[in-house]
């Protein structure tokens, strides 16, 4: 018993990890190094704007790729409002909607 108490013996002999601790450690490792926000040039902004405008005018679904520093996020729906003053759009899903800021949009396709 005294061998366990010398140096780091107590922790070396008990290597059990709870599932909650493993999940927390995995979340920490994923969120440790955030991705930088990509720089979007003027031509790509025009393509994004055209896709948003087409979705608004023709009522066709648009798929947006949104910036998140840790994972890829996609949103698909119909643009119902384009607010140039607050620089955001209202995207309607099946039975819900979200306000999405222009600065969070990386790409848009119809």
C-alpha cells in the first residue's frame, strides 16, 4: 500500500475515466484551436447576394454555408426578408425561421 503513495503512484494505479470526463475532454480538444474566418472577395459577395435575391424574388430554397470557428454549419430555407439596415436576412425553414447576419455567410447556392 505504501508504494501507491510514493511519487505519482496513486494516480498511475487508477487510470479510470468517467464517460462525462471523456466527453468534456473531447469537446475541449475540438474547441482548442478555432478556425480563422475566411476572407470573401467582392465577386463572391456578388454571387452570394444574387443567390439571396433569387431566393427572395422567386421563392426558391437557398443553401447557406455559415461561419463557425469549430464546425461546418449549413442552413437551407427560403429568404423572406432582406434587411440592409441591420445587414441580416430572415431564413424560413419548414416551420421555423432565423435571422442570419451577412457577416456569418461564407457561401450561398440555389
